[in-house]
């Protein structure tokens, strides 16, 4: 089949389709997407995306909570060490004073 024949057949099909379809109204011409059928938004896809984002935010919140907890526990153990050192030094000083 030649290219000219394909063009001719295509033009005939387009003319037939135009004759079957009512002429566009002015409001349809204003809407650029009125001529094209858009793919409907899949509800499950949007729900999956929403769930994924919620899970991501939950994991981020959990990581922040764990980091705060870890920092608190590290500070607490550091304070406990300093507390023990201070009181052991006080006891040593008391022993030295009592010996003399």
C-alpha cells in the first residue's frame, strides 16, 4: 500500500467521523481537553500512594522519637557516671581526712 492511499483512507475516515459527530459548540472549543478522553484516576493507586506516604511519615516520626530517646538515655548514663565519680571522690577525700 502506498503512502498516498493511506492518507486518502485516513481522510475519508476522518470525514465520516466528523459527519457522525455533532459540530463542536463554543463551550467545547473553550475546553481544550473536551476533545480527549482522559484516563480516570485509579482509586486504588491514589490510596496506595496515600498509604505509602503515611507509612513513610510514620517511620520518620518513629526514627525521630527513637533518636530523642537515645539522646536522653545517653545523657542519663553520662550523668550517672559523673554522679558516681563525684561521690567516690568525696568518699576518698573523707577517708583521707579521717586517716589524718
